[in-house]
C-alpha cells in the first residue's frame, strides 16, 4: 500500500531550539556545527522533519525572534556555509528541514527600521506602522504581552506599533513593497532547499486599517488557544483579521511552485473556526496550524477521547490536526505529570497514534524537566518585565512568565555539562540524574527515549497510521481509551490505560501485535493492561 498524501500530511516534527541543543566551540551557546554532530542521533530516533527556531542574524534580545537580517546566519551559531551543510546533511539522511520565519516583525536594529525611524520622508517609513499621537497612544491596542502596543519615538514625534515586545516593530503588510521583499526572503531559503516554514504569530500580520479601538473584555489572562481576548480587551482589530486569512492563501500559492512541495505551519490562536479560516475553506491556506489544547491536558481518558472526536469533527480530511505537548514558550509537560514516566509514555503514545502530526520539542524524549530560574534572574525579556513576580505565584496563577525554564540545555551524556558544552552553558543545566541523559536512556530498553524511538519508527513504517481515518471504540473501563486507525482493509487498534488499576480488553481474532509498553500483555485474544500502559495491534478486515 503506497502513501498517496502530501508528505507533510504524514510527517512527524522535532523542534530544535539552537541555543540549547549542542555547543561545538565552547562558548556555552548551541550552534549549527553542534547540531550537525548530532544528526545521526536525531535520525536514529526516527525523526522525519526538523523544525529549527531562528538562527538568523539577531541582537538576541528575544533570542532570535528579533531578526536584523533574514538572509544571514548569526555568528553565535556559525556561518552560511554551516547552514548549507546542515540542509544538505539533513536531506542526505532522508529527513526534511523547516525554518522558523518571523514575518510579523523585525528587530528594531534591522536596517529597515533604522531607516524607517530616521525621518517621515524616508522610503522605508511605510515599511512599519507609524501613527501620530498626542500625549497618549493613537488607540487602545494591547500587545500580546499585556503592555500598550504603541511605542513613542522622539526622533519623528510619532508612535510605532509592535504586537509583541517593544523592540520588535511590526511590518506593514498594507505596503506592497513589504510583501514583495518578504516573499523574496522565502524564495531565498526555498532556493537553498528548505522544506517549509513555521510562521511566528501569523495571526498578527494585519491590523485594522482604520485603527479602531478594541472592545473591552472581562478576561485578563490569555490562554494558549485564545490570545485574542486578554488583558481586559478583545483584540478584534489587531489579531485574526480577514486580511490575514487571505494572506495565508497568498503565501501558500507563492511557495507552491517549488519542487520540494514545501509546507507552512502557522502559530495562530483562537477558536477552531478561526484556525480553519487560516487553513482556507478549500484547504488552500496554511498547510497546518498549531493546536494547543493538548498542552493543557487533563490526564483522563475522557479528555483525550473528546479531543480526538472534536478534531475529527472540526478538522476532517483533507485537513490534518496537530498534536503539541510543548515548545519554546510553554512549561514542559513532564512537570505537569509530576515526573511520572509511565504517564509520559501514555501521553506520547496518544500524540503519535492519533490522526494528525505529532510535534516533539527537544528533550521531551528524555523527560527533560522544567528549570527553576526565578523571574528576577531570568534572561527571557518577558521575565525581565515581571522581575518582581515570584515564580511560585506565576505558577499558581497558571501564567508562564520565564521561558528560560523550558529552554535548558540538552542532556547528552555523563561528561562535563552533560555533553552540551565544554564551558559554562548560557542557561544552567538544572537538577538531573545521569539516568536522564540520552546516552544512558539509549541503553535502557524501558526508557522514555526508547519509547519515543518506537513511536517514531512505528508511525514512520505504517501507512495506516500516516493516512488512515480514526474511530473511537467502546471500552467497559472509563480509564481506557481505545481507537482504530483504518485504511482500506487494514486496521490498527490502539489501547491506552490512563488509570491506576489493571484492566482487560478483548482483542479481535487474528490481530498482530505491533507494540506494547508499560507491562501490557496479550494472551489468547485477551489484552491485560497494567496501570498507565498501552498496546497497538494490526488486523485485516474480512471482505
């Protein structure tokens, strides 16, 4: 049975945060040469597509998401020759490469912005969003971090707009020249052979051209799936505008000419209706969008059953859901499980076996733990804005202020600094045991790393898991989630026990075991599921 879907509808994605993956030159910061040295291990894990957080030229105030040159490599990470080699070596290993592309804003150190702010008559003035003000901002728009989005510049006595941090001015996509130059940047990287882009805060691209005030809201704290209503404001006029939905189609059409059939995955937020608007009515917008419900999971079978069924209802084929447990902006999920590796195995099994794209953040495969860096000592610019908020209080309120804590260096082996760097790392390693490292987990057949490897490989080798439809099955035990993946006459059946008690399930006759974990055992058509265990079987439907 051959794969017929586009490659990106079947892939698995592994996110690398370059600052923290592998340092090769001893400066304490991860780099491209370091990543090159780890490609064989990434391949051994079974990864199909690697997404890189930015390594472009940047002042580093937001650790790469403040870009000062889109077509240059920041010296911290290496050279363009290193990047060219990285692309080549990834493809040589039959993997794909996706780059983070920040189309919404640049650094305030970008030459475009330096020109733009120099005078009102400068040709680059209209590359950004400038408005006159009196003694207060032009309107009430609040940024994603809770401050006014307007920033006063005394050089020209006007305000520029930034929907994230003040040193990240938003580009003006109502200026055709901006759109043209940004499309040229996409072409630059696609010509080098990259296979797609992750689009940072894509739902912020367009703002209301009349600059109308946003209506008020009773909601203060944003949630991962709803940034458009927060800080007592409904962001009706500076997020999720119809023009952004239309632009998604425009970008998709622009990149469709490339032979590698590149894809786009957008960081957007809002209701499922909003997410689908970015994908396009005919699936002609963004290829994929990040869906963040799984980040705030309830560890109960019903939560996952409901999520599975909701995604099938709201994102049926040809749309493809995504399953995300963490990223460079979110608290690591293992901490929400109290460090319980058994539960991590069940959770990751759901992520890989459901219909959709699993997206793994580096270190999740070894249960890399959350750091405990105080907001006062944080390097993260959001932490610096909230220095006086105690870490325990922000955790209690469920708001994530210091993203340093999910960006700690990778734990590779028993050598100095866990093999990440020969010198002091840019962030502390945090508390860990030798057993937590990749090297030690690779030799332990029951480790989380080997579980992830089995899931990557199982999915990679199964057309049914890549292309098949999904249907939930009935179980007598409310702690058990069971579902089928169906393609033609082939069926893959998944059983996941989210409970503390052992339970039994009847397996269809003639089923073949594909994978079992957590002490699951099968004998004479009866599956015995231990606490927090799972099993996968394959069967053939009779005609």
